[in-house]
């Protein structure tokens, strides 16, 4: 695999050649990049079947209450269902459950829900925090003399060792008899029966096995073929392709401060209709520093959104953000496609459940399209999501309607999707530095308001009146935003925004 990108992606080739498992990472990145073709084709491989089509004489390799497919956020959810509520759980992953291709930043108070859900003690949570920062900031590239560095406290200020956290949760699940994990096992199909589901899976040796359970929890992330089928080939509307490294030997890093959003140049036009590249940088503990490069985009834009291409850009532009010193050494690359869904309606519009099937995490795509903190979204909702599923299992009500109500949908987060659209650059409607100028004005407005506003904005907890106030202040300081709204969002998008806001205003959870 590495050899095949030697000429097409020379910088990725050079850096990944020195990694312990560079070959494996390139394979995994290419696996994720298959998403683009699928999204473009609206590919709808059928994977959900009626039970009558289950091959006759099928025997089961195990029976459980719940089958989880996907071992990232699926692990945390499954651990609560098994260790706290006592349900018997099988967890399948095509790679290794609990080994993620990303690391997480979050605030300390958001981690408390793991304690609230009964999964971890405060000390166990502390063990997984590898670094804490005093503060963080966001800054956008402008040359009009108005550049504002906005300091934000209590946001993304803890670096969590994702693999350690997930490994501990897995241990808690496996301490209880009857629970099982099957690694290197690929989900193939699900058959819905009158009294449960049959899941067809293939192990690394190509052996097909069937498992039975009361229901399936789909935690397959953006690649979920179940989400693809149940959402008519369009499970996401927007994406945030993200790549980066955990590395040592970068110049200009401050080990006590997080850089939450940073842009260093106008929109990059090299990859299609244009993309506003944004950096993030966080101390990662043990002398390491994590840098990310990403951009917001709609799924159907003509930009090259491949992770491999973005990694090439990352290595070529990294010196403009943090200069690698001669001692630059990558510990591990981090990457993924973070999904978003624009809810064009007054409330949740996306399918997240079917009879005996429930999607969580990125498979459900209900996290914030603005902050893209899917881990944070699951944690915020974990006690509620697991508690409601426990009740539905006890009452044996696993129909589409009941499961569909077990949702991480938040009307405030859905409304934020409209702000995300302002971050998606489009050469046809925008001047090259539009996104930076607009975001800089938002930083100026937030800087003038009490700290609660900026904290809530980045933690997805902004109240309706607060967002209105931010919006009005931006319009007063930067009237161009009204024109930008009509050109960037168009009539349909503007109507969608109004619907979202009305839905939020009328929501009982407001
Ligand atoms: C680089 C990066 C950094 C991030 N940083 C943060 C952060 O700081 N804070 C935060 O809150 N959020 C962050 N996020 C978002 C967060 O990581 C995601 O929302 C979260 O990982 C989603 O988890 P998931 O389990 O839903 O999906 P995934 O993480 O995509 O996991 C899906 C799992 O399903 C498995 N799978 C897929 N298909 C199959 C199949 N057919 N059969 C079997 N198994 C299958 C995969 O192997 C994988 O293990 C970041 C994301 C990225 C990409």
C-alpha cells in the first residue's frame, strides 16, 4: 500500500515510511476514503433483511441481549449496558475494539457523565487524562488590523488517552460473565426476526458466523452500511475531513495552552471549489503535541476531500503552523471523517432507528456540525441514552418508534448546523478570505460578551436567546453577514435555518 502512494503522495509516503505501522495506517485511511465514492454514488448496498430470508438451517454461534457493531463509542455504551444494567452483550469490530484512530479533548466537567452513568469512579477518569491546559484560544487569519485572539477557558482543556479509556471500559464489560468481544470481524447483514435479530459476520479467515440477539446497536461510525440503507443513500449532508499527528519536535508550542481553532491563510483553491483549512493544536502529554488540519464541507461539493490528499496538504503546510524541528518524530497519525447532518425541518429529520436497530455515535450523526465533538456529544447524552434503552429492553418495546426516541438529538445543536454552513467555503459565492473575516467578527463579538457565551458556544450548550444575541451583535458589527446569508445559504437554506430556530424555540428541552 505504501509503495502505491510513493509518487502520488510523496510526503505521506516519506513520513509514514518511518512509522511502526505506516502500512496499516495507509490501508485504514484508504478504507475510510472509500466513503467518498459511496457517498457520490448514493450506494445503497442492502444489509438489513427480513428474517424470512435468513438461510434455512442457520445455527448461531452465540445468543445475547444486544449486539454492538463498532468498537469506539460502542464500547462506552456497551460497557454501561453490560456492567451497570446487566444485559448480555456481544461487540464486533472489523479492526480491534477500543483502539481508535483519534484522541480526544474535552472539558473535565463533561467527563463527569461517565461517573454519573456509574461506569467509572472519579479516580479512574483522572487516570485517563494525560494532560490539562490553563486555557485555550481561537484566532483567524485577517489582514484588516482587527485580528482578535479569543481566549476560552474550560473548553477542550483535558486531553484524554482514548485507547486507555476505551480499554478500561472494555475490561468492565468483560468482567461480567456472558459478554464477548470479536475483533477483526466484519458486519455483513442483519435479519430482523419476530423475537430478535440475526447478525451475519465474517471473521479475518473469511469464516461466516451468525449471532442472535434482541437487537442491534449500530456504532459503525460514518461507514455504517445500515445508516446508508435506512437513510436512502444520504446519511450525512456535511463532513469535516480531519488529519493530524501526535508528535514531538514541533517549534512554537505552549504546553499549557490549547489552540482550539486557528487559520493561517485564506481559502485554499488547490482542491476544487475551495476549502478554508483550519488547524488545531493541543499538548498531548509526555512531551507530545497533537496537531490537526481540517475543513468544513458539504458531502456533494467538488473538493478533493480524501484523507490521503489532506495528509499530503498537512505535511506540506505544517511548517506554516508549527515548524517541525530536526527532532520531529511522529508517535502516531490521527484521522477520520467527522460527519454532520443538516436537519431541514423543525426537529430531528434523520433516521436513527428501525425495528430492533438503534444507531449511536457517528452512525447516528447527531453530534454538533459546528464543534464536531462526537465523543463529547455521546458523553453528554450517555446516562439518558443507556437508561432509555434499558427501559425499552425491559418493556420489550424495540420497535422503530420507541427506539427512534432514544436519541442524542439536541435542537440547539441542530440549529448550530447553520453556523457550520458559514464555515464551508465556496469560490462561487465567497471572496477568498470571507470565512476568516466572518469568524474574526464572531470572535470580536464573543470577546465583548461574558465568558459564559464563548464557553457555551464551544460546548454546544448555547441557549436560544444567547445565540440570537450573538447573531444580532455580529450583524450590527459586520452587516455584510446579511448579504452573505442570502448568497451562501440561498432561499432554501435560509428557510431551513428559520425552521431550525422555530423548532428550537418551541422545543420542550429548550
Ligand atoms: C481526528 C479526529 C479527532 C477528534 N477529536 C475529537 C475530540 O477532541 N473531542 C470529541 O468530542 N470528538 C472528537 N472527534 C470525534 C469523535 O472521535 C467521533 O465522533 C467518534 O470517534 C465517533 O465514534 P463512533 O464509534 O461513532 O465511530 P468511529 O470512531 O468511526 O468507530 C467506528 C468503529 O466501527 C468499526 N466498523 C466500521 N464498519 C464496520 C463493519 N462493517 N464491521 C465491523 N466493524 C465496523 C470501525 O472499525 C470502528 O472501530 C474526533 C474525530 C476525529 C476524526
